[in-house]
C-alpha cells in the first residue's frame, strides 16, 4: 500500500504570483510545483501520472479516427513524418498525435478541404464530449483569423487565470470573440432619396458628421482604407456605428492587413482622410462591404472630395461591393444564439482547433499522387489540447474524475492508534482491486485531503467517507468498503487501457 510519506507530494503551500484557482489547487494537492520565474507548472509524480491517464482517456475517445502516436524531436514535429510517409491518396486521411511541451497536439492530413474540415470538426466535437462526460462545463468558441477559422473549447475563467482570453458572453451560454461570426446586423431602411452633395467643412469624423447633420451613426457608411505588406490597398465599407474586425477583413482579403498610414492612403487615394466614400473610387481597388451595409436605402457617405459628403446614398443604385462579415462584435450586440445583449466575458481555452497548418501549407515536399496519378497537396489541420489548463480545470470539480485520478481512495488518520484501522480498510479495498493511498502524515490534515474520488478519514467516533460528489457521511468500516464497491465504475479500465496502481 502506497504511503503519502513515501511520495513526492508537498501539500498545502499556496504558490506565489499564481492566480489560477484550478492550478493553485493542483499545486496545493501535491500534484505540481509552480515556478514563478519561468511562469511554468512543473508536474510532480502524481501530476505526471494524472497527465498520462488524461491523455489515454482523450485518445481512446478518438479511437474511431485511429490516431497514430509519434515522437518527433525536430522543430517541424509530425510534419517531418508526414512528408516522408504520405505519398498516395490511399494513405489519407491520417491523424498523428504528439506532445508539444504542455500541449497534446493532433495533426490531421486529408484529401481536400471538405474532408479535412468535416474530420477536424468531428474530432473536436468528440473531445468536447469526452470533457463533458467527466463533468467539465465546456463551451465552443469560434473566431475568424487571417488564416481561416479557429475554434476553441473553453470554460469560464477569472482574471489572473493562465492563458486567459477576453471576449464576449451571453446569459444563454454563448461565448465568443470580437472576430466571431456575426449573424445579426442589417441596414436601417429609409425612404429612397436622390443622391445629394452636401458641404461639410471641417467634418472628418463620424461623431462630428452626425452632429453637423443631426443624424444617428447607423445612417452613415464609413469607408476605411487598409493595406497589405506590399502596400496594396483594401477598402472596407461598414455602418458608422460599427467597427471593422481586422481579423475578419484579412481573412476575406486573404492577406495580412493593417490600417493604412497617412502616407499609404495618400499614395492610394490622395489626401481624403475623413471624406472617403464608396462612390467614384478608382478602378482596381479591392472593396468589401460588411453585412450591415448591404441593402441600405439611405445613407451619408464620403464624397471623395475634401469638405463634402453625399446624402441619400443607396445600395445597388449608387454603390455595391462583395459582402462579407467584417464587423467586430461588441458588448451590447445581439447574441448569435438567442438575440440577448452580449457582455464582456473572460474564458480559459482548453483546446484549440485551427483549420490550417502554416508549416505544412508552406512545405513544398508535402504532396501525394491522387487516383488520376496527378500530384496534389493534402489539406492539413491542427488541434492542440492545453493539458495544464485542462488538468487545472479538473481540480475545480468536487474530486478528480476516476478516469484521470492517480488513485481511487485516500485514507487519512491523525492518531497513531488509528493506523491499524486505516491499514485494515486499505487492505480490504486493495483486495477488491482498488488503488489506495495511505495518508500517514498524521497531524497534517489541515493541509487538505488528496482530491481522489473517495476519501476516508479515521476519526475517534468512527469513519467519515467523502464521496465523488463531495458529500460526506459517517459509516463503520464495513459500510465504507461496501459503499465504495457498490458505487465504483463497473470496469477498472480507462479508455480501454487496463488501469495499474500508481507507483513511483
């Protein structure tokens, strides 16, 4: 029977300069140490064993996709194997699994984008189900970035958590980012009017324009100029009360964009800051309109002439452009799920799916021969499971789930004369195949219990049993053993792998 005094598991000390509640609990339970200088979590024996069990559990949940465990001690990781292995279409799809620091990384290689996206989302959903089955409240978070679509499995976080993301949330449970897909929008409908040129001296901002003409921002259209690395311009049209999401616009344009500098704007369109408009732009300008502009029937736009604007501008009659979702979501916008107002929210990412792989996409040797004997490139995607954040999340539950806990039962006692009773209970449980830790560091109960599914405390009056749901009840020795045997999982298996007792 393993004893706590034989185990490298210092308990009770609160780590300095760490505010992530779950990781703090992990450190205080003796599973890890915190290195504030390196801002890193260092796993101890129980934390390392928990990490391996969690990985096994997640991988078994993905068994239908046949993930191939590999180890690639080179910067390109699994790509080094994919380049050498994938030569024919019959070898696709392929799913490689590797560790990258504290991340469990899945790299998928598929015939084309349609197959790849379907496989990636299915694998990602299976991971979410596996996490929900152990009691974690996980949600999906989607966002648009220049490379494409990024999805995350997240849980609500608090300021100070490791890898915290600031975003938006709704009381219905939706969580997202400024660059998340925006389903609501639309332009205000007004009676049609003739296009009119209006003198607006010194009016170069939306606020000053609205004051000058006594109208609301949603009746204006901003024409904003962005540039790529080569200085080529992209024009974005968006309603005056909205902001452009640079991530969404870059994704639509297929280039890394930045707001044009004054010099870049002068080179492209002259000195027209504050007076740019969608009517009469030079030929060859790349143009995108946000959904909030599509269909607008009366709007004020820049006249592409200093100190002048146009009123009564109408979509389709006076201007048009390819339509894309390029608006940034903001607090107060309507939730894409239920329509309620959004508020600021912080989340901790547990897993991240990127429907691309920049390293693989730029590797010329990554090709295969298709069924028509033509050379083609596989579609690549990546999922990273953030193991430290995920393991910290497990410590926010009432006890560790059985599928990841290093042991099933801990037995505590304070008085020396109670040790024989503790050993007796432990031997009975071990004879039934349960893994048991004897917490023999008497007098240190104030440092907290081990977070195993079952905890037994030998007290003068009898025995106290803490169940996996966190509830405690008093029983005699036989009652404790019977309760655990009755409630433990039927199969002593994690994810198809035979469970072995924790050993140093």
